[in-house]
């Protein structure tokens, strides 16, 4: 089990090529190749996790799955919150266990993620149904330096979750779907 405080921002990019060029320009080195991540968010019908601004997620990558709890975000210039993760093996069994406990999936989303590293920061290129993003996760000082190297300032930082970005995009385009999937 890993328990830590997650610090992250997202930056929007116009294209995959622009994101790759940006990662290359800061000198980040490859960490994990591109793969599909399928995420499902769980809560009880009374929405007690959402009311506390907490997240319980199962992430499936190939045959691997990870169970993640995220605490409420702290007030900061970037997204800062407690994160506890554990590998979980068979995701369908894990879903069944959570359902037996009374939890249900309330949102699903997918993205293709490719990861790089630079000075201890994970630099991820995320291809989502609502756009291309670079997510920077690690120490605040290094995140700020990388963002600055990319010509970005704190005004460009996106602190919203992919669900929130999806909802903003759906409201703009009038999408009738409740899942952010390809």
C-alpha cells in the first residue's frame, strides 16, 4: 500500500504532437509506454464520498487494477490531496466486493496515458475524449519549474478532475452521455 500526498496540475495542449514536443523540450525521459486506463468512480447511493469531496476509484490497465482513495483537496495553487493506493488484482472481483458493500459506479472515464519523468516529477501525456493534457505530479517547486519551462503560468493550471472537465465540455456541447469513454 502506498500512502502519500498527491500534488498535481493539468495543462491543456492543442494536439498530441504539441504535448510530445513539450515533454521533449523539458528533457523528460520515458517511464511507461502508452496504454489505455479505464477508471470507475464508486460511492454509496447517499453520495457520502462526493459530499466530502473524496474519491474511491478502480483503475484498470490491461490485466492490472489499482484501488485508490483520494481525500478532499486542500486549498492551494495546485491540486493537493491525500492519496492511498493499493494494487488489487482482478478488477471484476474488486467491483463485486465494492457492490456487495453497497457502493455503485457513478462515473466511468477512459484515457490513453504515456508517462515520462523529470527531476522526480511524473509527466504524463493524457489523450482523453475531451482533449489532450499534460499532467504533472510530484513536488510543487519542480512542477512550477516544468510548467514555466513550457511557457505556462499558474493561470494555466487546471486543477479540475477529468470528470469536471468532461462535465464542462458536455454542458458546452450538449452531450447526452454520462461517461467519458472512447
